[in-house]
C-alpha cells in the first residue's frame, strides 16, 4: 500500500509540474568568447531562466550541426570546443522537451590564427642607398590574422611616426636618409586577445647609407732611401663611403691604382731635387662617383732666396695688444724647416709666454712684456737634408714701446679721417649753397630754392652721421 501510494504521488507531482509549465516560454542565454586562437579550447555556457527536469541542452553551430548535447542537470550548462579552421561562425544553445524547443541568442566566434613566419622586405633591395635617397621596409607574415606591428631600429623601439621614420601599418618609410637612418631594423608581428599575446619576430636587416664622395686632395712628402729621394704621395678624400679606388696620374698618364677600404691611399715615385718632374693628379672613384684632385707640381725646390719675418699684433676687444704673431717665410723652398732666435739665443718650441706652431714657421708671443721684448730672427733650411745650409732672416724688434706706438698711430689715423670728413662735408655744403643762390636769382619761382634747401639738409644730416660714427670709433679706442 505504501509503495503504490508513493508512485501515485510522484505521478501527480510530475503531471502538476507539466501542467504548470507547458505553456510557458523558457529564456536561454548563451555566453562565450568572440575571438579564439586556432587550436585553443574555448568554453560556452548555456543558462536557463528556470530548471525543469528532465530535458536536454544542445550546442549548435550556424550550419545546423549539433556539436554537443548535455542533460540540463545544473546551471549553467557548460560546453567545451576545440577550435580548428572550421570553428568560425555563430553558435546557439537549444533546449528540447516533449512539449517545446527553445533557442538562445547567437554568439559569434572569430578564429584568430597566430602570426608565424615574419620577415622583412626592403625597397630598394639590397638596402644600400646614398644619403638623401629614401627607402621602404615592409613587414610580412606567412600566416596570421589581425596582426599589429612593432618596429625596432638598432634594437630601440620605434614607437610612433617621427621626423626620422614614418610608420603606416606594416610599412616603415624614410623619405630622405642620412647617417642617422643607417643600422639594423627588425619588425615584430603580434596577435592580441585579452591578456594573451602571440608574436613573431623577423630577422634583422641592415640599411647602409653611403656618403657622397668629396674631391680628393693630393699632397706629398719627401724621404730618402738607398736608391735616393722618393716622394710619399697621399691622395685623400675628406668624406665618402669605402671602398674607394684611388688612381695616380703624372702629366695625364695613369701610374698606379689602389682600391682601399679607407679614404686615403699612398703612392711613391722617385724624385730628383731641383728638377720639375711634372704635374701630379689623383682620382677617387666609387660605384657612383669619379672625382679628380687639383694639380700639384712634382717639384722639390731647395731652400734659397731670402728669409724674412712678417709680424702682426693681435688685438683684444678692450683694445689692448697682449700678443704678437711672427711668421717666417722663404722666397724659395718646398720643404723648409725653421728655427727661431731671441736676442741671439735659441727659442724652445714651448714656453710660458710663447708657442711655436705650423711646423715651426709661426711664433706666437702670448703676452708681450719686458721679459720677452727684444730682437727676434728666424732661419730655414731643407728638412730632407740635414747637411744643407741655413738661410737667416733679418731681426725684428718686439717690445711694449712698439705696442704703445701702434696704439697712438691708430688714434691718429682715426682723427685725421674725422678731419677729412669735416672738410669734405663743409666744402659740399658751401658749393651747394652758392649754386642754389645763383639759381634763385635767375629763376622766376621758388622751385630751385626748395630743392637747394632739401639738398643742404640732406648734406648736413649725412655729415652729422659720419661725424658720430668717427667719434664712436675714437671713443672705443680710447676706452
């Protein structure tokens, strides 16, 4: 009796439950990701507005295929999906009972393929350009969806477009390249889904920005070996990008050529002292340029003629003469060497109050005082022949009295210039006045008078301006 009553009670409860919900509409909500990486596993959850037992829940793709079915035994019902190439689309949750079928909202899933096989391509290729030209780098991925790009120059992040680089998606562009643009570049492609990032980096690519070649300069020095005197010839460009091919020419004839990974090449030729060997030139050549040096006579003239000193006082802004420059010159000689004397005693190359520069041809007296005032002379001989005779200059006098006299001379010249301006200005005014009066006496109207008065005023104004300028010069010298 008890068992029969229990079964009857369960049937009545189920019947009442079916009667209560038979005409009601279930509300279903499906949640899940909008993006997912290929070969990852994603989770969808189907939530019912109320739990009615028993019933089944299906996960359906937009094609109508039922991907998974589960009993709605708990809230929410969870489905797991392994993402592959065919997983992109819309997904629904469906609940079925004997009385009704309900379908949830749609969740659209986009399959993101992780970036792979990132590499760089350059225009031009190979990436070798001259300064002022432009180049473009493009970042390519072999596989991947929705990539973003990050750029690096010499391992430093290129965050945004700058005057140095212009970024646009997968492209980096430089309009006019300079030395700053040279170096290594790389790019990195990225996928980003919430907190999960996949990335793929390219190999470095090296941009070479070549400098334009400057015209070479030719010079030579003399040395002696067992065979006699020889010229050590230098052909040098101040700027450019090696390798450079330098070629030596003597009277237009090609003598020797060298390709070097520097900006200078050296050549040697036999030389006879005192004989003009011809005209030297050298050329410098790269893949884009071919330039010639200025001509240089290949002649070694021994020191001869006359040695003389050119002296110049050095002024400061406060019109004081603290120093003097003495330059020793010879009328003939290709490679002279110099020495200096002060009151018939040798002058050392360096001292507290002087300095000898420019291969000994210049002597600078840093501070003229009683200690270094006196007679200076220089002498010269051939630097390549230690047995050659010295050629000596006349002595020049340097002292504080000479400084003061020079200062007075400057003031005197300025004063005479001032007087000359006054005299010339006055004469012009007088002649203009006489002419205007004559014109006025012979003219029936006042037109000439007006012109003369205007001319006089302009002459007076000009003279005053010149006078003020000369007074300013004199005051500056006196101060």
